[in-house]
C-alpha cells in the first residue's frame, strides 16, 4: 500500500455518500470532522445516527488496560468488534500488546492501521489466506501473525501449501482447546497432544502457544460460569504443561490466550501458569471498548460483584443510536425511523435510554415504561402502556422528537456504518472514526 493509499485508509474522505453525513456539507477527512462545529442535538447531522461518547470510550480503554496490568497479563483486543483503524490506534496507544482478528481480511485492516503483533482467533487453511499471510509478513518488518490450529486435517492443508511454495516462512500457530458441542478446538487431551507433537515435527509451522474461548458458555450467573471457565482452563493448563515438558513449543515466550467480553475475569487470572518457560497471557476481549446497554451490561453485573467494583468505576456504555419519531399512529405506539439496517438486534432489541424534543439542545432520560417491541428494515416500534381507550399520555413522544437508543452487542451495530462521530457530553461532535467491514 502506497503512503497516499495508507493515508486515505487511516484518514478517509467522508461525505454525503455515507449514512449519517450531512448532505448539505462538503466532504471532510475523518480527522477534520471534529473541527466542523456540529452538534447532534442541534440537528446538524441526519438521523438515524450511530455515535460514540468520548468520555465513556476513554474510560473503558483505561479501565481494561488497568485490569490486565493488575492481573499481570496483556491485552490483544478483538478487532472484529469495530474494524475501525482509529479505535485500533486508541487501543494500541492505551497499551494493548496487539490486536486479534477472525479473518486474514480483517487482519490486513489492522496491519494497515499499525498493528505489528496480531492473532487470528480462528483456523486458517485456504491457499488464498495462507498466501495472504505470507504477503503481509514479507511486506512489514517485525510483523507477527499467529493463528489457530485444531486438527491434523488442517495441518495437512498448511503443509501442502508450504510444499508448493518453496521458501515460505513458517506459520506461527496456537493449539486451540475446544468444548464438546461448541465451536472449534481439540475436544480431548489426547487429540491436543497428538496434534502438538505433529506441529513440532512440521517444517511448515511453529507451535508458539495455546488458545481457548470461554464465551459461549457464559450465562451471567457466577457459580456455573466459574465452574465452566475453571474446567476449560484446567484443560488448557494440562496441555500447556505437557507441551512445555516435551519441548513442543518453538518460541522464546509461550502465548496463552483466552477471553471474550462476558466472563473475561474468570480466565484472566489463569493465563500465566508456571511452565518452566516464559509465558505471556493474552486476553482477547473486544466489546469492552464501547460496552453496551444490553447483554454485556447484564454480564458485567456479575463481573463487578466478583471484582468488588461498582458501575461507576467499571465499563460504561459508549455507543448510542439516535432516531427520529416519524409517526404516532395509535395510543401507546410511536414509529422511529431506525431499523435492522442501522442497529444490532441479534442478541436483544435496542433499549430507549434518552429523549430530546424537537429543537431541544439537551436530552432527558427516557420514561421507564418505554420499550422497543420490534424492528423492521427501517422502522422501530416504540411502545408504552396506556389504559384502554385512553388518549395519549404525557410520556408519549411527539412526531419530530429524537430518541436515543442503547444497543445490545456492539459488533453488529458497528458493521452497519461506514463512520461514526465521537461526541462530548453535550453531543458536540469532537472527532470521528471510520469502519472497514
């Protein structure tokens, strides 16, 4: 990528071709958005609009970095959450060891944003992806890319590619430990050790660590979650210890990685086992950067109890989606001009959190009875309880009002936008980020 192309990638030109950008304004570089003098509640940007709250964003970056430092481990946050070069830079500048991705295509975005220590928390096996990794390694001095291996069949495909491409660099790999009935990963200790032995004997790869993912077993209840995480990490430790004893790792520092965004504290303190060799524990939580008002907020309640901290000091929701009330067709119902194309709905529906009357420059807390009952492609159903045959109540919004929605699961809101403004507490736009999905 040329220097001009790199600048265009990390600081793209935004304009009215992107959802949420004012059609009456000229194009601006992402880095120049904060100087435009816009305010979301002043009506300077069209709705619907996804935005980030700067103070919460910066708090989350600092809080999670302090947590991993206290645990004696490092952070390699999952980039698939935002796929934003500007947020990647903030995470790295805050102290993240590196970044994690799910695909080689995602990883290339992170490398272009400046990441030089990377994980692919997924199996890599296609010719195109293996060649893509080699291209990136040769183009960027000092770049590390480690991906997951969980079967002899996958290793055979990697070796076949390497045999057809003489002079290729050995691939760094992490042995994945999986859970019965869940996603990828070795199911048994014997399977994991057999694969580790073959990895050590292969010239196509180097075994540099062990990986697991505990998030699919999270319930939000501490007792079962702790038991689930403990059983998984016990298996990880057993494999890691035997690999170290047998000399199967080919690295000066073993990478041991786990950690989604739901019960990360239950694995964090298990990422530095005594192996007789240096170990770097890597937590991969990604959604912490914005947190949410739904599933992760619920999960965080249990995390806070286990850590002994309160909601004022732990993670804070930083991502909101604002929409206009476009119709109030019947008592107890308002239709918002926002839908599945704008906001996440895969884990839970959005939550009304704020309300601003048309023309108001300040937002108020949404009435407690407001709820989103359904989403269409471009519409949301805002409902509240009314007595039969009663007129609209004082809590009813008016056509033209604005409603701020909290989201559940930030990943699937980020991927619906090409950019988002970063705002201050008064909704003045002070910065912007771009996304590359």
